[in-house]
């Protein structure tokens, strides 16, 4: 079934390419694109089988994301973010899963994980308020994951949780107006003193220990993987896909390009050939590193064994380096694409802007992730929710 989804996604790529400029101009993904991805089964790749999902390997999901992002960067970004959320929802209490998917297994969830919310414990749950930025694809979602701090009686934080809210409990403020990933509709979410029941929350302490309420009903190995591994890679993979799109655009353009200064074919330039080889190597290395790490984690999960912290650290190391490699590949190509590549509407300049916009996501911050890896190797304590 997963192969069928990949084939169906492949069939959608020409249309996504054609709508790339429309997507950017609208500042959100067209309904037509979301509908096509839904009908292809993409959003159910990581969804539990009991809710019509495929329970596919994350690497299959990442392959599909790269394909989509290689056609349209914004669509690939939103597809990855919305598409990984069924995996996270599977970690929640079954009551939360039933509320979201009980009547419609096609329901989508957007997110903003920064701990901008404040939660006051009350009987049966929490009173919750806050404002969050960067909720990609929120216009297409019926629910949202939001990060928030649970406050103790003295007002100090005692827990960091993800809160799940239905569309009726939050407002969307249309503020997204950027130079990169412009079509993602990553708008603000506003919540004003709403009640969130306990079962619609999930502590980062639980996800960090890979012991979550949803494991009681979703027993597939993919749900035993660390949240910080699966989600973090879902933020790197679209950038790799954008690099692949830039590469394809560069190759196609360079084959036909004649340099104005010399009248020679750009394809005959040995330095151009070297840039192509360098970019291809960086992209291949980025893909291979993530696939290797996730496959190793999955092997531990399938064997019922605890995933070593050294491996979890390596995933974060390789994830941020994969993003960096993809950015390096895009830059190497764009630098020699010529002045006409700057023209509005050309694919390579759009991929260049989108990739750099994806790079500034907090989870792609190389210094923080690499420092954590170094601390771990030196035997120093690492205190971070994103491992």
C-alpha cells in the first residue's frame, strides 16, 4: 500500500509544479493540492491502521515529502508538517484519537510547539491561553497541537506539554507575509482561556521516555520511536526535497544555457560540472544519513529494545547536518545559475528562498543540536526535550 501512495504522489508532481507560483501568490496551499494529497493517501502514511492508516516507515513518508518538496517547496513543507501529526496523535490517549478521527479519518492537525501557552490545572484538565506563531497549513486543519507550560500554584512551570484543541477553540490571525516558504500559510493561533481536558495533553517527559498513553492501542514499532527523531527529521526532509528541486531545475536550465559573455555552452564548463557533482553528493549524503539513523532506531523498536541515547543524539546531529548539506547544495547551484535565475517565477530562485526559510526553523539550528551531541560524547548531562 505504501508503494501505491508513492506512485500516486508521483502522479501529482506536475500539477504541484504548475501551481507553485499560485501557491506563493496566495500565501497558502491551494485546496486543490491538499485534496489531491489526501486522495493519494499521503496524509495517512503514518496514521494508525485502526483509523485507515498505513503505519508506514518514517523513511517512506520522508521519501514522499522529498518528492513533493521537489515540485513545490511550500507544499512539501506543509505536507510534511501536517503529515507527521497523525504519528504524534497516535501517542495521545485513545479518547483524543477518537475525538479527532472517530467521525472522519481524513481530519488534519496543524501545530506550533513553542511553549507560548500557559496552562492552569483545574478539575479534569487545564484552563489554557496563549498566542503562537508559525502554524503551517493551519487553514486546512480541524485541530491544532500547541505547546504550553503547566504552571504550579506559585506560578512557576512544572511541566511542558502539547495541548490538542479543536478548531472551535482557537482563532487564526492571518499574518504570514514572508520572502520564503511564502505559500505555507504559517499563521498565528490565538487561544483565550479555554478548557482542555487532561486526555488531550501529552507531556514532553512522556515523549522523551517513549512511554505514551497511545501505546496501549497503537502497538506498531513506528510509534515507539522518539518524538524528537521523527518530528525533527520531518523538518529537515522538505529542505532536502527543495535542494532536489533546485538541482533538477539547474540541470535542465544548464543544458540549454549559453553564456552571454563567451557564447559558450554552460554545460561544457568544467567548474559547472564540479558544482553539479558537489551538490549531488551533498544531497545524497543528507538522504542517506537520515535513512540510516531512522532504520537503526526502527530496528531497536521492532525488537522491543530501548533505543540508545547515543543513537538519538546521532539522529539530531545528522538531521541538522542534513539540512546544512541541502542548503550548501542549493547555494552551490544558485551561485552559478546566472542572472536570469533571479527572475521572479523561475523555480531555482523559489527553491533557494524556500530552502533558506526552512533552515531558520528552530529544530534546524545546528549549533544547539551539535553542542548537545558533543556534550553527550563528553559524558556531560544533556537536558533538552528535543532528543
